[in-house]
């Protein structure tokens, strides 16, 4: 009847390196593979928020609805020119030549609007739809961010409705 191997022997095969050595090799392979697979240009993040009042919706709990504080604050509407929708975009690498932000608005579904930015070694930008553009077109219904190297698109991220 064959004997059951000890737990330590399960990870050790004859003529092979110890388990910790194989684990270290696997981890090194994982780091090299993941570093190589993510080194190309890509859009890392696109987040947006709509600014209609001087207190954001997320901050209402702290500044308006806090029951412990005796200070009461009534949020004020921003002026028509200050109301806006902001899109924070982050990308990599810093050597991208052009970042293009295209969007459609609810009140003008057939038109595509565009904002471009030529980065100078930075990797983030806040695009804003504000003023007359925001007032006449309304909220952004779909967007697309593309990274350009000369005249070639090297990376792209878009909303579900694009």
C-alpha cells in the first residue's frame, strides 16, 4: 500500500526547485508580463460631475444635512455662466501629442462637439462644458476620449451610449 506523502513533499518534485523558488519565478514572470502588457498608451480614467450649485450633491451630508452642527447653510445656485459639467481625464504616457474629447448633448443629439488639448508633459486635464454651450445643449449624453500620436489614434475610451 503506497504511503501518503507529507504536505511538504506535495510541493517538491524530484529534480525540481523548492516551492518558494517556483513561487518567486511565477511572481517575477507575472510582474514582467503585466508591465509589458500595460506599457502602451491608454486612457486611465474619465470621471464627470455636474455643477449647478455651490455645494456638490456628495457634500450635502457634511455641509447641509449635518444634525450635530449648529451652522446651517442653504446652497446657492451658480450663475448661468458658472453652471457646467466637468470631465476629468487621465492618460498614460506623458508623451501623447493630442487628447481629443468629443461629446453629444441631450438637447442636440445630432451634433458632435469637440475639445482638444495638446499636453506638455502632463497626463491629466479637466474638460468643461459650460456657459452658452451648457445652457443651450444641456447635459452630456455620450462622450469619447481619444489619444493621438501625430495623425494616428493610439488609444480610446468611450461611454456606453457613444
